[in-house]
C-alpha cells in the first residue's frame, strides 16, 4: 500500500474523526468521497 506523509496536526485531526480508531477505514472513505465529488458521472 502506498504511504503518505502528513503533518502531526493533520494526523491528529484524522485520528480524532476516525471511527473506532480505524484510520485506514477513514482514509478510504475520504478517497471515495473525493472520487465521487470529482467524477460525479461515474
């Protein structure tokens, strides 16, 4: 899986909004949401 580097403050924000502390699930939801917003016809 690819890795990304984020600032400590962004990481803390992501962890704080993660459901049950599942950061991977939260990140995949963000990717899906981004994809729907940028490719609404797909």
